[in-house]
C-alpha cells in the first residue's frame, strides 16, 4: 500500500504533558507518515519552548503568539518578547490567538485587544495568523466577531493581499461552526483546519465543511494533547493520530487517502510560504 503523506498543522508538543517524551512522540509521528508538524505557542513561555523544540528537531515549524485565554495575563514586556520571537526564521505563523466566548478565561475586551495586535503582527511579518474561535453551545458570537475583526484588520482586502499575495493570511484552527461561517472565512481567503473536534456531538456541520473547502486551503491537525479522534487513546492525543482525521476528511471529499495526503502537504507548504519538497 502506498505511504500516505501527512501533516499536523497544530500540535502542542510544547505542553507539559509531553515533557521528557517529545523525541518518542516525534518518532511515532514519523513512523505514521508525518512530514510537517507546526508547534504553536500560547504565551511567551510556550512560544520559547516551541523554539527550543525546533532547536532539537529541525523539521518542526513554530508559531508564536498569545491565546485568548492568556490575553489578560500578557503585559507590554511580554508582548515585546513575542514580537522579538516572531522575527526568528523558524517562526512560520502568529498564534495561536483568537476569541473564546465560551470559557472566557480573559475578559472579552482583553481578548479583542490581544487579537488585534496578533493580527497586526501577522500582517507586519507576512506570517499567517492561527485563530482559535469558540462560542458557547448554540451560539455563534465568537465566529461573528472574528469575521468582523478580520475584515477591520484588512484580511480579505488590500493589506492581506500585499502581505501574503495568494497565500492564506490566517487559518481557523480546529474548525467549529456552521457551513455559512466556513464560507465567510473562505471568502476572506482563509484556510480551515479540521481536528478531532469534528467527531464530537454538535459539530456535525464540519463534515459538510470538510467537503467544501478548496483543496489548497484545507489542513488537518491534532491539537495534541487534546481532542483525540475516535480510535486514538483518550488520555493524550499525539500527532500520529492525525492520520485518523485525514482519513475521515478524505472520505468526506470522496477522495483517495493518498491523494488527500499529497494535497494536505501542498496546502500546508503554501500556508507557511515554503516551496513544496
């Protein structure tokens, strides 16, 4: 059987739950066919840990930024450090950032201010933004707000075109929402990434979304150590299990897994601005 090429566009190998085990986890990922893993930060310390991992494993990519949960905890000095880290050539994206109107661990005004500076940094550096977007059950207020903020920042318009050309200026990571919302962000030029969240009750619309996203803007991820898909260990998700989500996406698109894998690698390389290998 041909080997299926795979990527994990969002994996928190810098989380405490992988402490001391990164090498073994990465070996298992390699054996499963993974060629690219993007490790995003969520604050200064986690962004620095992501870069430390890239020192040890030179095929990992890194994102630096501030998550909405940490929006109220990051002061001016912390943000200056994020900006400094963003200049590192190993950094391919800004984030993860976004809006979380479900748990609201930081007040919404702080989340909005944090999102705006992360979006501005993405435009300034030409590194796409990684967006976490969550609303409470039965609501879409965070999805509506992210679209408003993206448009106000210039995503989908001339500023993003100047910074990114035809590349996606951002990705909705671990997609959650309606088909209409997916179409709105696709119309802004964004990529969409599918995670194990797609298998949970209440996320049924993601099956339709997986089928409609243009091939060159569709990614998959684990969001490890979270969101294990069915068939993966429940205790701790790992990048190797992205193969289960990729197979599910292939089925939703009525495509062969091998062809889907090729497309996922190509879409990822386009997203991070790398020539295909």
